[in-house]
C-alpha cells in the first residue's frame, strides 16, 4: 500500500448535523477537537470541514446539503439512529470525561476499564452522545499487549 496523502490519516469519517456550525463549536469545546479547515457556503451552511484530534481527522457537514449529497441525514432525522460510532484514544480519559460531561455530553456508559486478558490489552474509557445525536467512545490505553 502506498503512503496516505501528506497530512491525512489512512481513514477518516464524516458526520452530518442539523447545524454543523454549532456542532463544530461544541465538538471543539467538549472534546478538544481543532478546526483544520472550514468552508462555509450559502446561508452559513458548512460545506466542508476537517477537525483534528492528534493525527485523527473527522469531517463535519450540514445534513441539509442534499442537492449534492441526497443521502445525508443527521441522527435526529432518522429517529436517533447511528450507522457508526466513533472511537478516539485520548491521553487523559478522566479529564476528557469531565470536560465532555461539563459541556453537556450525554454519558451513556460511565468510565470503566475494559480488560481483554493478559494476552491482549486493557483500555479505560466511556461512551457518550453529542448534542447532534452521534455516539462517541473515548479511551485511554492502560496496558499494551505483550510483545
């Protein structure tokens, strides 16, 4: 496999929100994402954005941009359903949890350690839902697998 284009991860995801501009602000405040690029269109609609978390990247856009992408839907438009959940590794999951909770994230799974046994790894993390209805998992590695 050839290397990914410079500055891009091998894989990234796109999320659609009813109000992407508001979602971008919230994701930065609550989860610590940083805006790498934001392209605004007519009526303040977000045409394209890229938010980073370390070397990870997620794109955020408006669900209402249907003339070009008729498949776009926010979780609110489909009864809260999600076709994906995003998992992000952070350096300090306890601090991240408190920050997200304070910003209004709906915590759906409290902090817990998931240990797959001595032959595998252990992570500590939590799950939450953002104001747009997207489900997120945030974890910190607490034990690496043996070599």
